[in-house]
C-alpha cells in the first residue's frame, strides 16, 4: 500500500460515503476505548482508596494491592492500545481527559464493595 494513501486528507467533501462510515466507526471505537479507560481509572481510584483504609485486615489489603497492580497494568495496556489504534497524540489527550475528569472526592468514604464499579464493569465489554 502506498504511504500516499495514508497521508490523504480525511475531509468529508473529498472522500466517499464508505470513508465517512469508516470515520464514524473509528469515532465510535475511540469512544468505547475512552469509556473502558475511564472505568479502569475509576476502579484504580476506588481500589487504592480501599487499600489505604485502616479498617481492612492485612490479608485483604495485600489482595487489594495485587488487584491494584493488575488494574494499573490494564490501564497502561489500554493507553497503549489507543496509541496503536488512533495515534500517540490521541492516546495522550484521552489519558489527560480521563485523569482530569474521573475522580472520587476525598470526602467520599469507601466501605464494602461499591455497586457503581461493579455495574460499570458489567456494562462494558472487557474484563477487569
């Protein structure tokens, strides 16, 4: 394949209907990837908050630490996937947006398993 094809402008007036469909599909794929990244970020924050609570026993905290390592690896892998599929600049922009917008205020206390994280992970198409 010629690299000239890869460099062509994606102006909707210059490309055909099939190309517009491809652009829309890529936009939907990026949105899904951003949502998955946001869910992972939320679960990381929540798990880190549980791990730091003093009410958990030592065994439970160790388990939470190991889950946190897995979640952080999945988060990094998802950023890498976005970079490979959509470009590094998109991946960095998405990462910054997710880290700026997905928060859990400090005054929110966590106790027990949060239903929100379970529901969000269950609604998504990936495994955490």
